[in-house]
C-alpha cells in the first residue's frame, strides 16, 4: 500500500497550516495524516486510491456510516432555500419535539455548533443557577478544548506530588482558570465524598462522561452514577452528564437511558446529526429558563443552521422509526469484539476490550479490567497499539490512534470478517 500523494499533500499542508492539520490529534497518524478523496458507508478512499474499512467514523458521529442517503438527501433539499438564516425554522421545533421522545427525562433544549461550546453553556448555567463558581471534573475525562475545562484529560501521573492537582493540557491556558476546577478520581465514590465534604460550598456542578468515552470506554461501576446523583442532591450541586460521545450512540436516550440516572443538565453533539456539526444542551426547565430571562447569555450565528438541523431531523426520525437499530448495531459490534478476542488468543496476544457493541476500546494489557484513568495509564501498552493500528492500516482497516473503535449500521458481515482477518494477520506480525 502506497501513500505517495498523501505525503506530498501533507508536506505542502505543513507550509500553510501549523502541523499540516486542523485538529491536533490527526498529527499522530501513520505514515502521515492521510488525505481522503471520498467516503461512503463503511468505506473510505484516500487520494492514492487505497480503500479502507473505517472504524474512526468521524471519532463517533457517523452512526449510519459515511454519507447516508436519507441524511444527504434531506440536507440537499433544505439547503436550497438558504444556509445560515440566523433565525428560527419550523424544523428546529420539530427536532425539539423529537428530542422529547428520545430522552428519558422531560427537558428543554438549546442548540449550538460543537460539543466544546455547549459544555461552556452548561457550566455557565450551573454557576448562575447555584451562585457558586467552581466545578468538579474527573481525571481522564475530556470536555472540549476551551481553557476552562482542558485539565487532566491525559495527565502525567508519575509525579505523585501533583496527584489530582489541576494540570493544563496545553500551553497558553489562562492560569486563572485552574482556580475554578477541582479534580477527582473517577469510579471512586469515597474519594469524591471526601472532596465534597470540604469543598461543596464552592462547587456549582460536577461534570462527568457517564461512560468514560475519552479513556478506555470505561463503564461506571455498579451504583456509581446513582451515588453520584445522591451526593449532588445532598450538597446542592448540579450534575452534568457530558453525552457528546455517548448521546444517540449507545442508546436512543444515551447513557442516562441505560443507567436510569437523571442529570440536571446534559450535553450532546456527534451522533445526533450523523456527522454534521451540531450540539445540544438539555436540562431541567427551571435551570434552562435562566437563558430565557436574560440571566445567562448564549449566542452563535451558526446555531441551528439549516444543514445541521436538517441532518438532525433525518437522523432522529430514522432512529425513532427503526426500533431495532441499536439492537442490531450492538450485535454487530459484539460479533466483531468476539472475533478480535478469538484471533488475539490464537496469536497469544493479551488484549482487553471494554465498552459496548456500538463503541469499544481495545487495549494491549494483561489487566482484567480498567476502572479509571490511572489504571489506564499504568497498565496499557500504547506503543503496541500504535504498531497494531499501523499494521491494520496496511491491511485496509482504518483505526483511530487512541484505541477507540466506532461501529456503524453500514458495517457489513463482510467488513467484520475482513477486519478479523486483518487483525489475525496484524497480531501475528506484532513485535
């Protein structure tokens, strides 16, 4: 497999764009960040003509695969009458009504363009509603790239003196923002309660990925989210579920449907528009109305743009109609997981796969389970995964560099067989 044209284009891109890419994570791709010509269904084709079965799926959004016809047709039709109206449309009302049918709890909603920005709205609302300034986030959780939240998503844990101290993930982050964030270990309710006993008077909200999407797709331990809910009630703290990754992917009602735990606010993006840029905040009416009465400001020229609303409308209509969608998606994912486990065992390669059928994480580790970020950091062989992903790419399978696999309804039995065969070959070639 050759990548000559991608290499030439990347060399040119580096002269024009810092790092040659428009998202930092893409810089880690091998042999270079690939340039793509087209994508459809489960497949992608790069500019060199190489074909790949894709499990990146836009880092999660492409739940139907690439360019599903019913979405692209809807968008094409609606965009003929304008793109950025900076005004309301009837279809926005309709998707809001669809949302009421999908979420397990009654909510008002507000739209934006990205998960990063909608998280900021959630935190602003929480501060205003509680009249408290700080928020608590968990180590290993990612809530976007803004200064206020970009702490301890991938911290270096070798320095025990800095344990659970806010650590910025980028240069240039305003030093003052670290004073507003409190860091805690995830899946450890006792550690959390000890923190809240001392600091609850200044904590407006606790934000969490209900399934740790960003790190190893770790599921919450039995009863953890329920206890988290009780602690928030006890200390007058708002509970925010960041469902940017899990919303509309793990279930129609997201992770809160699976676990039956009611947050005060929840954020969504990615899968709700099948790859188009939209984000949503859903929350209890009494909190959300702080935006109606002018106490909290939220704006954006591109909020509820025609294309994203149309894509969301088509996506939600499809998911509400196809009652077996998630069952079939997860079954296909489980079929792939079992196949990967089988060929790993055949090649005497130790792996751990965690998550759900629709999204899962493959680790090279001897651990039986990974419970939090520190488990992940201490027990996972990241270099081995990079080598595995390289071998899989050569064998026609595109994987994300962070170990997370995303299934789509477009992945066929043939795709799964091809992937398992490629994994068998790649496991056998690992050094």
